[in-house]
C-alpha cells in the first residue's frame, strides 16, 4: 500500500493526503468560469501559498512563477498544452502572466 503524503501550506491549511489537496484545487478551478479572476480571498491565499512553495523548489537562477509579485490569479484555457485544458494563471504586478499547474506545485509541496 502506498504511503499517504500530507500537504501543508504556509497558510495553515493541511490535507492528510496529496490526493485530498488535488481534489480541493481541482474543485476550486471548477468553480470559476474561463477568464474569471479568482476573487475569493481564501482561494487566492491558498493559491499564493502553493505558488510560494513551488517557486522555492525551482533551481537558483530559474525564473519564478511569481515574478515581480502576484497581482491576482485567473482561470484560462492553456493553449500551450495538448487538449486545450484550463488552468490557473498568475497575473503579475508588472502585467505579465504565466500558467500555474497546481498538480506540479502539489508535487513540490509533497517533497517538503
């Protein structure tokens, strides 16, 4: 039997299994229409905390997803990946944006 991997966010939100966290963020993504900003303060806070963990695991010198700082998150269609999936995008304070995979970020959080 596989070992359960707990996920802990700096906000204090915790899940006993990574799969529970995946379900949480998948449901969050599903609550928003394509093009919508993530306006719920708790959702924003949880995404920002997860992004912080992800950025901390990137090799030194590699560009961070947060870039110049997070202005807000949006749900968009990700045209760069097969299947035209939807995902979260980080919109930075300087106006640039980049896709953000909560699945990859949770993989990083599981290794903490």
